[in-house]
């Protein structure tokens, strides 16, 4: 209280900007108060207000000094702690030096032992190298004229065994993985229906194999098939034309090709033959015979005013062969095949032709062919070598055993010429 209006030295040796600022502000207020007291009394409002400011500034200054003192106390304690740590480390230096000297002594001892042992090892090696061992030759070395290894006979025998076993193994594995019917012998073992012929693979891929006076393998096999059909039908009463239904299991087995050429083979014997395309879903006869998809068979079956004779066209291949093309593909082929007009058409064809061949749809894909069973006298069921699978034989046997098709007989198409049984013209 006595030093209330005294100035505070600004150079206290404390590096604190906040404390220095408060000190300067406090000294400024004290100087103003001293000037004001010379010209005014203590009760004057300005003096009272200035005195209050100095009191507040003094409190702030004291609080700041207390804060700085606490900070310095903390730093002092940290320095004392660091000093104690350094003192401990200084005291440990003699102990570390003693440990280092002991380790160095052990290292020198072991190094000397290693050098000594290395010298002795080199001396022993030189002694052994210069010592002449007492020895004498008992037998002279002899060389064999034959090779010891490899043994030629064993290698040749092993090569012979591997050369025989590996191809046989590959062939057997291929047979196990192969699911196609390869020839007529295998086909006859799998299929229970009567087998009446096989047809050779046509390398030229021509749709018409039965040309006039042709002696090719395909033509001869079609003539043989014609003879077999006549033999199988020789005891049947022929008061009217016979209807022969040609079908297969799946698409691509050659039923349309066989229907066309078999019909042509009968036409070449002087018989009146009609070839009817009743595969309404995928008609192919018009393309094979060179006709366009004209005609009105589908229109006739749909009762659109066509007559039976309007559906028949000359084939252009042989004068005794006429074709009834399917026409456009209808939206309801199954319903059209159940029309009564189909029976009327067959009745008309029976009275005007000796043989009527029907090209129908594959039986395992659609049911259209089974709807034609009642109008047919005989069925040629076509399969194809290297195409029809063995699994399909079960389906063929079920159709035959259940009598779903009339007088069913099987034909194998696509047999290689070497196994077809004929070599003429090849």
C-alpha cells in the first residue's frame, strides 16, 4: 500500500511479453495520476476513476506475476529432475567401462585361440600333402567293351511297350467319350427295329443322287434300298397306292434327302410316284427338288378353297415323279395335320399314284409325325452315322415296341463308302 503510486522497473530480467505490456500500461497510468494530483484534488471524479483503473491494473499485474512465478517454478523442477538423471548416468560410467574392458579381454583371448588353431590346421594340411603313402598295384585296370548304361535292350523294350500302350489307351478313352453311332453293325446291335439298308456318305453333297444311268455308290445303295422295300412289301395287297412315311429322330439326319431319292428310284422303274412335304415346320423338299415354296398344301388343309389336284406339281426331275410342296410355314401345323382334308388328299393320291412318299417332321422334337401314322402303310426311320447318338437308340426302340408308327423299318444314312458294302463307281 505504501508503494501504491510507485513506478515498476520495466527491466526485470523476465522474458514475458504479457508481463512487460502490463508493466508499461501500469507505469503510464501512474504517471498520469501523478500529473493529475498536481492540479486536482483526490475527490475529483477523474482522479477517482484513474485510481480505480490503477487498482484494477495492479490486480492484473499481480496475477500475471503469480502465473510467471508458477511457470518458472515448474521449469526449475524440470531442470532439477534432469540434473538428477545426468548425475545417475555419470555415476554409471565406471561400471560400463569395467564391463567393456572384460568383454574386450574375452574377445582377445578367443581371437588368439582361433589364430592358433588355424595355424595348426594349415600345418597338418601341408604335412599330409608331402607324406607319400606306401602302396602297390595288385591288378591292372580293365575297361569293358560294352556300355554299362543305358542298357539298350531295356530301353527298346520299354519304348515298345509305351508305343503300344499309349495309342491303345488313347483309343479306348476316345471310345468311352464318343457317343455317336459309327456304323451299321453297331446300329443293328442297338436298334431292335428291322434294318433294311444303309446309304453312303455323299461327298459331293448333291441333293439328287439318283440321276439317270448313274452307277455311283449312292445310286446303287438307293436301288438296293428300293429292292429291300419291295421285298418287305411283296406280300401286301396292292389295290391302291402305298403310302411310305419317312421320318427321323432329330433334324439333320437326311430324311428329306432319302425321301426324295427313294421316291426318284421308284419313279425310274416306271411307277407313278408322289412326294408329299408334310414337314410343315421346316419344309425342305421344294429346295431339294428345285421348286419354290409355292402351292397351296397348307391352304388346302386350312380349307381355303383349294382342290387336291391343285396342290400337285411336276418335279422337273423325272416325268413319273410329282411333288406336293408344303408351301408357306403355317402358325398351327399340328392342328392342320389333324384336318379331315388330309385324309381326302391321301385318298386322292392313292387312286392316282402307285407310291406316295411323305417327308415328315423329326419324331423326337415334335408330335406331328405321330398324327400321320394312320394314313401310312410303312415307315422308313432314318438315322445318320457319326451324327445320331447312342442314347437315341432307346427312343427308337420305344417307338418301335409301342407300335407308334406303322411297319417301322430303319435306314442308316451317312455310312462311309469303305464300310457301305459297295465299291462301284468309287
